[in-house]
């Protein structure tokens, strides 16, 4: 780096550092600014974008879906605004190092595909830029009204949580609006069992177990219905429809029945109008962008 460029870079760092920042905080700020300023050496290269699409299919599509439009576990990466950074450098870092506190693993550590070189990661970044939406999606619903429905008459919060508020029987929907398409969300409400996510259940527990319905009959003959949380050869931990936790020893149960039918009922348009559903999804999309 030439001296003038280095001085400009230092000046930028100093301006970005909040007053009173010291020690580790200083290192994090410097690292964050440096990453955000990193430029993609393959930016705008159509051959690199094509190669990046191939790499994406092998290493990323399992979670983010073909076409990068979200796959349930990973967010939609075609959107202009990305929750964990919009710059090329931030995307490179997220792919290379993973994202702490999420299921996004570091490059080469998730057992899918193989470890990628820096050039291959830049190819993926180039591919994502080539398919990125040019403008944010237009909101087709009223998020304020959708929030009222979610926590009110539609009773979504009886099973689902957003930002720490709501039930625990169903999946946490705090970020679902950034991870799945509107069409997918509509289908999940209208026909929840059609594409019930299988999830991954490897010993690493990188991803949550599937939300499959389980019905057990206890030693007293009582039937309890809910979702499986953890299970091994000897025990079963589940949550019933009221949100209560149960831990059973399998050899003491009269029966265990599992079903690929979702606990969530179908919401026909006669029960939940199209406009009300659009409003609820608008609320989930707005929550997923925070």
C-alpha cells in the first residue's frame, strides 16, 4: 500500500472509532472497517459469476436454496440488504469465517462440499452480486396490522415466537422473513404439511431437529401430542401443544407414534383472508430485517 493510501486508510479508521474505545474493542472496530473496505477482485466478471454459481450449488444451496432465494435454514441472498453485512468484504468474511451465533459455518467445516479457496469464495460473491435484486421488494401488506393479528386474533404467537415474545411449540419466526420467500411463507400457512422441513439431525447439532409431530401414550394410558426436541435410543424429550416439556424413558411408554403431518392447522382463506395473511407476512418480513 502506498503511503498516501495508508494515511487515508488510517484516517478512515480513526473517524470510525467511537470515543473511549480501547483494547479488544479497538481491534474489532479496525477489523470491521478493514473488512467492509475490502474489494472483490472479480467484481463484474461474468465468467467468475458463472463459476460462483457452480460453487454455490455445491457448498451453499443446501441451506440457501437453488438460486440463493432462501432455503428455510439460510436467508435469501438475492436481497440488496443482507442482515450480516452488505459489502463484498463482509460477504467474503461471512462465507470464509462463518457467522457466530447462527448456523452459518466457517468455510469447509459443515461437511457439505469441500473447503474453498479465496478465489472460489470471491466467485460466489460475484455470483450473488449478479443475481441481486436491484431494488428492495415492495411491501404488499400492512406490517402494523399484521403484528396485531400475529399476537391477537390470528393467535400465531400461541405457538410461534418473534423477537423473544410468543410460544415455543413451533419454529421461532424472528428471522423467517429474511430467510424465505413470500410465496413459501404463504404456502406454509395455507398448507403447512406440504413441505415440512426435514432439518438435519447429525450429532453436531448444527441445525435444529425437524418439527415432526409425535404422540406418546404414557404408562397411565394418557395420550400426549407435541413435537420432538431431543431423542436417543433410550429417552424422548418433547414439548406438548400447551408448551410444556416432557422427558420420557422409552421402555416405560405404551406407544410412540410419529407423523409427517404438521401440528399447525391449515389456514384456509375462509379462516384467514388473503389480505390478513399478507399483513402477517409483511410483519414477519419487517421483523426479519431488524
